[in-house]
């Protein structure tokens, strides 16, 4: 064990330990949660007399463990009675049923890792290593019996090294951590417009030229003419892996139970290829489009030559060929592509792409490999034995599984680790989105549409780390941790064995582990989220607070005043009758850690009433469907994807709310959002009309938007109508979608 390094960490930890924060007391805090854990009293103490012994088949696993935990291997003559053993042993199906499973038995005298296969022994070894690193006092391993096996065989992480290049040393660190969390597929996104990263001996220009770009950050390069420089140019930014580097990574990963799946992008995202081999572009010119010409046989010769070298480096059965986001404009204008469409009797450009993927699949199959591609490969017809990575939501996965194809689930809403993980105002710039640890944890990889038979086609799930906005290795750590452990549990642990509160408790100990391993993880946020639950009958609202902190000290007020440590101490959810102005914060040493969160809890007249849509809401942003606008829950200030904001795509919003009786009215408010990047704009105006019978409406008021269309960052606006003196039963709210982009609306609050 690296006592020299860890002792320092340990000392600091003890100083910090006692006063201010709650600590998890879970003794066995393994992530992902094992299938069965039986805790026993006592500990196995690792000391100078501890030795590792192994059956011959697990010698490599045992020596990896010895290296990681810095415990000496035992020779046969050394196993005296006073020596305490950690034993790696081969067992039969009667002891460990699953081929990737293991049993870990820890008694005060001996630790035994039992498994049937190398993968199983590695999984058991990682659980043991975690147990060592998780304890407040390193070296004291709690006694327990653990029986464990994975739910899914595919537990993936993708790292994009094209948008930014990361050296071999970092890839190894990344793989070490992946294996510690039992993730077993490393999808390596090696090629894309911003840089080709793998040496191909037949095409040296791919790395001597297009592994090097004109600007350091992706954004600067993207906003420039997007050119490349020659290796050695003082201004060149980039890098690549030699074939020897890549082989070293493959071997390193294999030792840790990880398969490296290389991705070579085609036919889109190939700007860098066309920059040095413009003859493969429809225009035969560089920098015109990013798509390979599919009418030109040279394209297929090139791809096969590249893939031949790739297959010689990567023994992985799967070869990922991209297939995503290819534009069709160049193919439409290209006589060679059009001739191909005609000759092959294809219907359109989607079928042309499908033709290309099939042709590549035939080649891979002839070499006994399997094709993996992003879900666009479904369009124009899926290649016969292709496996689909479902990223544009879950539909691609559902369709492919229904057709009897294998699927890896990686939908954007749960698996894109380039999205923000906390309030964007507190975070380094990211591509957008909002993906918390808790939201990842809530993911179920088998789509609800699939029956038990079809569910078998779901091989597992994958986290994707695209690196447009992740320029350094420290930043990759930051985006991956602690979200990757959440994904590890989603893919490893049985659904019924997953519980977020329990995960959060275990995660507390993993912060210590990540500190000990010098991982630059994202620290848990001090932000509070207010949860509300409306009881329509009793006209009561139940309020609760949620935070990434473990058992935080929260004070709150209900009159909107700033809370202090003399305000009410939060002890669990509480009820509010009518309305309240909730303000709350997490406190440490008498002061709040972050500005108090404020929320008006409204038990307004429209809650639970019927809403009629005269124009539809967007199929992609249904939120809570017909209940959204009057369910009492207000869309939050972080993202339109929080399940409360309802989208209106291209069309206006036009709804009528039925209050069930003619009533005296005081006010109406409705919120909209603007975020111009994804095309979300404020309405030009919002108009309120009233009616007693639902037929004859009279316009009461219109409010024009005053947020400029140029305001790009996420902005909320409440359109507030005073309705004093007005009466009505039916209330029609109309919002003009002048930009024909998205409107996002929430909660029509009526008093
Ligand atoms: C992707 O995110 N373009 C697969």
C-alpha cells in the first residue's frame, strides 16, 4: 500500500474530520452495489505480514492487485501460520454461477477472492481494492461476504480524443478508474474533423497533418476557417497515438478487464480526411463538406485500408464506424453519388449511406468482426448484423431491438457527460444540457417499450464524454466523476438492488477514495432544490429540500425573508396550507454556504383543472402532458429539459383552462424561457381572453415581450397579468411563436 502518499492525505483528513460535516457510516460502500453483501463484525488488517497468493490462472490478477495495493506476493515457502493471506482462487459453477461474477470473503484471518474466470477475478479484485481505499483507516478491511455478478455485459465509457487530445499516461489513469468501477468497454473516438488521432502507416498525412490544428481550443478552431498545420509547426495544436501507443493501451486495458473499441468516423465527420485526401470528397476539394464521396470507389479502398490497420491493432470484436450526423447536401449534388444511387437502385441519399455502411459491414464480417454504429445507421435500412448505439433518445434502441439487433443505450438525456452537472452559473463552460448524478442514477437501460424477449438485445449502456469544451485531463476527470460511478451502478447492479439514497450514502466514502487517487472530481454542490407535492383535495402542499450534500443542515423561512441559523431547522418534509414564500439554505458554522433558494409555493385556482390545447405541444417536450401547465410545479431555472417546461415547436401556444365555475379573478402569470442556441425564444406577445361559456371569448389583455432576441443565455420571463375586477370560467392563454422555433412555457398561475 502506498503509505508514503496516503498517510499525508490521511492526516489532512483527520483534521477535517470531526466538526462540520456528516459522514456516511457504511462499512461496505462498494460502487456499483454488489448483488449480495453480508456484513460481519471485525476487520482484516493489512500489515507487514500480509501476503497475496493465487491459483496459477489468476496470477496476473493477483500481481496487478499486489501492485495497486502494494502488498507483497507470497512464495510457497513463506506461507507460515503468522502470515495473513489474501487468496485468489479458481472455483466451479456451484460457488460462483455467473462467468463474470465473484465471491469475496473477508474474515479477520484471511481474504478470499473466488471466481471462475479472469473477468470474475478482476471484478472481485476491484471490490477488494475499493474496500481498502474506502476506509477512514486504510488497511482495515471490514469483514463481510460478498456475492456479486453484473446485470449487463456492456458497461461502456466513450472518450472523444479528437476535439481534444489526451496523452497515453492520462488514458491509463482513465482506464484504471474505469476498471475500479467495473466498467468494461472503452469506446475510443479517435477520428473527427478537429483531429485524426491514430497513426495509419499507409496514410501518414492523417497524423503528420490533420492531427494538428491551428487553434488550441475547439471553439477557437471551430470559429476559424478550420484548417490544419504540419506536425512541428510552432503553432500546431494536437497530437496522435502511434500504433505502438495504441497497442500499449489495448494491453493495459485488457489487463484490467477492459475491451478497447476504436471508432473510425464515416461517412460524415470526416473533414480532416478530406483536408489531406480531397479526391475522396464529392467536390474533390478540401474544406467544402465533411462527408466522404460514396460514389467513388477510392473512398471504400481508403476505408478498408484504414480498417485493416485498425483491426491489426485492436482485437475487439466490435469496430465502431460512427455513421452519425452525415449531411446529404454534397451527395445530392454529386454526379458520382447520384450514379451510385441509380446503379444500385437506391431510393435516396439515406439509402446511399446505408449502402456504404453495409459495404463496410461485409468487409468487417469477412474479417470476423462486428459493426457498431450510432443510431443514424438505421436510416435507409440497417446492415444485417449491425449493433446500434442509441444516442438520439431511446427510439433507435427500441427500433433496433424490435428488429432483433443488439443495442447499446446511450441516450443524450442520461448519458452525455459533456452536459452541465450542476447549476451552469457555478460551473466551467460546457456544451449545454443538465445531467446530475441523481438523474443518471434514475436511468433504466431497458426501454419500457420492450418485452422481456426483446430486452435481451439491450447489451448495456454507455456514458459519452465529448470534449468540445473539455480541454484538459483535469477537466475530463471533473466531468467524469462522480457521474461515472452512477453510470457504473446503472449498468452493473440489478434494478431492484438500486436505491439512490443508499448510493448517495456510499458515494460519501468514494469522495475519500477519489481524493486518495488524486481524481479532480466535481465536488458536491451546496445548492438546494425545493420539491413540492400538491394535494388537490386537502389544498395542501408538501415541501421538501434536496441537495448533493450528505445530511446538510438546512434552515428555512416561509415568508420570503432570508433564513439565518435562528430560522426553522429542516427536519424533513413539511406541509403548507395555501401559499408560502419558501427561502432556504444550507448552513455551516452559522453561515449559509450558498445564496438561499427561493420559491413561491402557490396553491392557485388553476391547479388540477382541465386544459384544452387548441394547438399541440411538442411531441419531444411533452413534460407532464395535459397536466403540465396547472400541476403546481414550476419549471426550474436550469434547463427546459427538467420535465416541467412544455415545448411548442414551430406553432403558437393556445390553451384554455376550465376553472369549473365562473369565478372572481385577481391575476394570471405564465413563464417563458429563452435560450437562443437551441432555438428557444420568448413569444412575441402573450394574450389572455375570458369566457363564461367556453364559446364567446373576450380579449382582456396582451403583454408584449421585452427580452431582445439577441439575448442568448438562458433567460426566464414571467408574463404577469392583473385581472382585478374580471370574472370568468374559461381562461384562454395565447402566446405567439414569432420565431417559429421553440416556445417553452410553464405554470399558468391563476388567482
Ligand atoms: C453524437 O453525439 N453525435 C453521436
